[in-house]
C-alpha cells in the first residue's frame, strides 16, 4: 500500500517505474546460458538488483569484467562483514583472497542468504575470472589484494579520526573507484583517471552508505559494526550506540549533519571525474549511483529517522534517476536540485551550519558554472501537482493492469 500511496501522490512516477520493471525483466532474460557465467549474472541480480540493471548497458567484454570485479569484491566484503568469523581466521583469508580468484576449487562458508551461496559456489566466479583478458585479471587481482590488506588492518583497528575514516573508506570503496578506472582504461574506451578523482568517487558512495546504514550496523549481531569516526561522534555522545536512543535525538541529528557535511567534501571531485568520461554507457554506469548518493544524503540530512529505520529515496524517484540520467547536464541538474533540497533543510542553529552551507554553495556554483542548468525541467524539486480524482483512478487502473501482466509473465 505504501508504494501505491506514493504513486497516487506522485503520478508521474508511474511511467519510469514501469520502464524500470520492464528493464529488470529484460536484464534477467539476458543471463548467459553457461553454468559459471549464468551463476555470476544470476548472483549479481540477487546481491544488487540496481547494480545489475546499470551494468547491463556496458559493452559485453567490459560488462563481464565489471561483473566479476563486483562479485569478487562482494565476496571479500562478505568475509569482512561476517562478525561470527574469529579474527585469527578472518585476517589471513582477507590478506590472501586475491590468490583464490585463480583457484577453481576454492570456497569458504560464511555470510547468510545469497551471500552464503556466493561463497559456497565461488568456484563459478573463479572460472569466469580465468576467462577474462589478462589486463582485466591483473586489475582485479591488484585491487583485491590492496583491499583485502586494508580490510585486515581495520579488523584490528578502530575508526578513530577522520583520517582513519578516509583511509577505511579508501580501502573498501576508493579502491573500487581506482579499479573501475583501470577497467575502463583497459577497455580502450576511456583515458585513465587520476587516483585522487577515482578515490573520491568511491568515498562519496561509501560514506553515504555508512550514514544511511547506521542503525543496521550498530544493531549487527553478534557484534556491532562501527564506522562513524570517534572524532565526529564523540562531540555529541559518549558512545556511538547512544545516538539511537530517543533521549539523544537532538544530538543525534547534529552528529548526522556533521557526517553528511563530511561526505559533501567529495562532490566536486566526483563531478570533475564524470565530466571527463566520453563513453555514454560508462558515463551512465558511473553517474546513476552518484546521483542516487546525493539524493540519499538530501533525504538523510537532519532526519531523525536515520536512527529509527531505513531512510531512502522513494522508488519512483529512483526510477526517474535511472531513466533520466543520460548526460553530464542531467548530472549537474540533479546535483543542483538535491543540493538545493539539502540547503533548505539547514538550520542556522546547527553547529555545522556554516561549514555545511559553504560546501553546498561550492557545489551549487560548480553546477551553475557548467552552463547546463538553463532550459531544463526539474523532476526533483517541483510544486505539488493538482491531479483530478479521475486521472488518479485511471493511473491506478493502468498500474494494476501492468503489475498483473508482469506477475502473470513471471509465473
């Protein structure tokens, strides 16, 4: 019912949502027939449906390399995430993980649900990896080795300072940015981006996830996971878990806003990186997650619900982002609008208001200076439309028919 109410409130979400559903079904039909590649693409749909959709537009050779790169790092991340694995077992696996991609027999039982399946049947990923061209294999191995070593370091180290925070995010996400830049370059379709810009692309996404996933991470069993740096949260509470208590709501929101302000420091680098991309498919692959990230930060900022449940963009807006992010002008427009939305939520009494506004003004200036904001129609910030009851009924009927057909085709 929640999705229906959202569509009735935002009827123009309907068409992008239908397109997204059809695209998802089309992507599922494109899964290769061979056992190992079939497993890899099926698993990709299970561990990240949105990523599986975005990856489909890449050229086949590059798409295969990115798919395997993602699954290898997803498996590595599963080992890191499993808090039930003893440290003396986990650390050696993380450090040596890059060697296992060459072993068709290796597997390790950990994780839950689809991630456990990925780990139990990792031999399919290794088999597919060994069919990639050598320069793709070398890039994936190098990043996996560096990421595993970094993860192992932080198994035994707390995220104390903002420098620690940047270092951790570099290992788990900045290196993904570096690896993707290497794969894009190896494909012959892009120049090799600088490590600094590639790193920022990963850090912006990772910090957004860390902010959004506070409650899930802090409630992790058997051991909570703490990624917010002590240097930030200790200004507001004595223990990180205290942010979720209702009595600390005011301090929690101030800490949250501090974290969002920190994440905004990477936006200008991300815009610079994306503006240099030449291949349309690679551009969309990179741009859609970045637009989703700034949108998520706009939703999370000054929002106590981050400490009560999951805060994310509504599905219809997500569908619009996927459908309408096609050029750098679209990206500048989306970043401008979401930054305006975020700016409107800044309270002058917030301890970080001045710093937040300064960073937002820098982003808005970059977007204005791009010269792409004129004569565009925003789908993010708009006045509430006044739809007639008849139109709403028609939209409901169309949605019901489409959903029924999709359900019928699935059975």
